[in-house]
């Protein structure tokens, strides 16, 4: 058993008793229809996993907000029986259920608190200012949604005053430019919110839990800082009508999205400074805080230090629904850890795909029957020990096959191992750690420093071969924009990321990195080498670093980290490398330029698959599969996610 005295102690939120201090912040799997069997199975897995409270995201209060199929229409009483199925299933699995009731400004035809400024990330619409009568209608709509949630069996509601939701646009002076009774002073800006709370209490009674997600520090946006945020929290608590405050910080606009979904570049507990400040002056409501609280050890410390009363998590239990139970039992090494890259969860939802997880391909598939044993035991040889090969080896072995995993290098993990060496990406090593732990428990035959030649594989007499040999960055500098080798790319001072990170080839003082991927490797190399004292210039075909990360706001975070340390030349292609001079061509002006006296050039361009082994084995083994980057190279944000899913896919097929 664990020694997490605080984390697993029971407590109360208002009148609601909860079994521990783990509050799963409102979210959902998005893809299927609301309250579908898929959604129910998803939430039941997290309830059985040991969390105390599950927040169910996006229960909308205004019909005009229904522009996405996955939203829960809590404004509609006819939806109550469907929602009740979800709530009842969560309760039977042992957890409490809190419905997020949200008003999304910016819906087509929907007015907003103040028409003077754009108030949403959801659309580019900038609607007119609400009338007072419309505010009163909104108050009643919130009360109706809460009453419908209560009728469905929900234990309470969570109202977001953060993340770009409508109530934040009333509360924040950044957005609220009204000059009537609903704008101006803090008390006036909160007037509509106080009216909503009173209306919910009138409809739902005192035992129904009411909580708020609050942005306690908007200073990064040029708005009010922590001091004002703390005052706002105290004003809310002093009403005596709310039960908890769920504290966040820094808001959600394009330049600060990364704080709302903190990636691995940010430290753990990014919002605890704000919750600790609120806790010092607010003692009559429960204080909840999240923001990269990824481990039970860190959560226990935050609780022990009194920085909050409960911790709020989402991504850790997306990655491993059993995170609470495993932590309680002291089995933290068994946790399939969140790596904080936000690609499988939040980014897939931005692309209107069902929420997944980079490290866990089971997410959104909880409704499917568990894998059973294979119909026939096979001798399986897997060539390539990247994460696709490791996942395939694990699934195949779990199904009863005799598995041999061959890796040419002396470590497993492939490009994930390489990326984990770069600044801000060390959490990715947890993928490899967990998969290796499972492979060792399954007694998979792992052969490192072994080249998987066709002759060697045939000598093992396999029934099936899986080729997972991955992909390597091009030594020619070929890109989708330049379908030819860069002249001079064969010079000995021209390297690839693998040369620098894995082979540890020496890098000179003046470095040019040519990055056409828009991913994290190019900027990561720039930061790493700049920290070593190198003079680094990043040349990109794009106008900004991290093009593929723009939905997450990580592109801005990367720029903030790298630009003070390295020069950035955008919108340029390298047209040649000659005698330590790099020739450039601007893609818009078509003007040439040069960078002289370059010691090292690093090409972060295309990643051609390593596929020769696959072609040499066709017709020579009984069963042959190609997976991961060897099947389809991905030098982008979804690379790890897709590779692991591909590994599972073939593990099921064997």
C-alpha cells in the first residue's frame, strides 16, 4: 500500500462526501454522440480506476451553442434520460459526477457580454453586445441546465470562468467593456454570475454542489494579475452559495493556450502558485487545482503543503484510468504515464476526431471487448525496437505468442528515445520505460545491438515477421518543397538529428539548422546546442517555428524558449552548401542570401522510411507485416501517437 496520506483521505465538497482528493476535471471523448455507449464506457473506466469525482465536459446551456455533435444539450429536458444513463453508470462505478454547464460565446447568431472586443477561440465571429433582458434569459438558462443535470442524477455543476468560456467574458475586464450594471467594477462584472448562482440555488437547493473554474491570474494577457484574481475568488466564496473553486491561471487565448493545457515544456504544478494564494484568504470553500500534476508524489506534496484541498487531473487518467488505484496500491511504476505532449487528447479534438492518447491506444475504445488469446500460438519476430515495435511485441506476447524483439542499437525507443534527449521532452522516456517494464514481465526475448538481416531472421524460423525499422532524417535535405538533393549536402560537416543526438558526432561552434518539419526536433536541437554555447541559426521554410503545434500554442512557447538563444531566418530554403557557406532563397521575395563561416549544418527535413528489410523478406516468410514509420513516416505531431496505435493494430492481427 502507498503512503499517500493526504491524497487518499476522504473529504467533503459542500455536502458531498468524496472518497479521496482526486477530481477529474471536466472533459470528454468528444467523437461519439453525447451519453453514447462509448462515452459511458470511457467514464466508467475512470470511475472504476479510483477517482473520486468525474467532471463531464460541455453541458451547454444555450441552444445556439449546439454546433458540435458531442455537446451535452443540458438546456433540453428531453435529454435528461440519456444523461441519466451516463450519471448512473458513473455512480455505480463508485465516483461522483459533476456536469460542466458552459456557455460558449461566439456561436453563430449568439450575442456576447461585450461586443467591443473578440471574446472567443471557438469562431472568428464578433457578435453584438447582450441586452439586459438577454442576460436575464442567460441566467435562467443556466438554472435550467443545472436543474436538468440534477434531475439526471448529477451531484453538482461546474461553471467555467476560464478557458474562453462566456462567464469569463463577464468576469474579466479584458473582455467586459460594459458601462451598465454588468460592467465596470469587479462587483458589477460578477453581477451576472452572482445571479446565476442564486438562480441555481433556487432551483436545485443547498445540497447540490456548485463550483467554478476560475482564471486567477490574467497578467500574461495584460489583464489583472494574481492580486485581483484572489480578490475575485474571495468575493465568490463570500457569497456563501458556492462549494468549490477550481483554480487555473493565465487564460486561454492564442498566445496562452499552452498554459491551459500545459505541455511537458512547463514544470509540474504550473497553477499551484495561484491556488496557494487563494487558499491563504479563502477558507470557506474547497480549493481545487490542476495543471501538470502528473504523479501521486507531486499531488501528495501539494496537498500536504496546503496549496489546495483536492487536485484536478485529466490527462493522467486519460493515459491510465487506473492512475488513482495504482497510486493508492503503491504501484506507481505500473502507471502508463502522461507525457504532456497534448497531441492525442486535445489536438485530436481540435481536428474533430475522437479523443485519444499518445501513449495509450485504448482511449475511446473502452467499449470494445478485451483482447483474447490468439487462435494459434506463433513464433513472432519483430525487427525494430522503437515504440511501434515495442507495442506490437507487448500485444502479441499478451495474446500468447512467442515474441523475439530485435534492435540494431543498444537501447530501445527509436526516435522517441532521441526526442527525449531534447530540452522539454524528457517525459517521453516514460513511454519507453513503461513498455520495457511490460516486455520484461512478459519475458519477451529482447536482442539489443543486433542487426535484423534477412538471413538472421530466416534462421529463427518465424511464423510471422513484423518490420518496424522506422525512418531516418534525410541526409539529402529533400523536402516536399524541394524534391532534389541539396547540392553540398554530402559534406562531412552536414549532419542529421540522429548524428547529433544518438551518435554524438561533434558539432562545431557556428551551426545552421535547416528545419522544414514544423515539429519539435529542430527547435529542440537549437535550444540544446545554444545551451552548450554554440552560435545557432535556424532556417525554416515556414514563417514561424513549430508550425504543426499551432493549435496547442506550443509554437509560441517554443519561440519564447528558442528565440532569445538562437537566430531565426523564416521563409527560406537552403539551395546549396558550399565550402562552409549556406546559400538561401527567400520563398516570397526570391532574393538570395548566404550564411558564411558555418561549421556544422543539421538537416531536419524529410524522414524516408527504412524499408529495405521489408522488401527483402517478401515471399520468404509465412507472414509479413510493416508498421510504424517504416510503413508511413511521420515527422509531425502525431508521429508517436500513430506509431503506438500501429503497433497495437498489428499485435491484434497476429
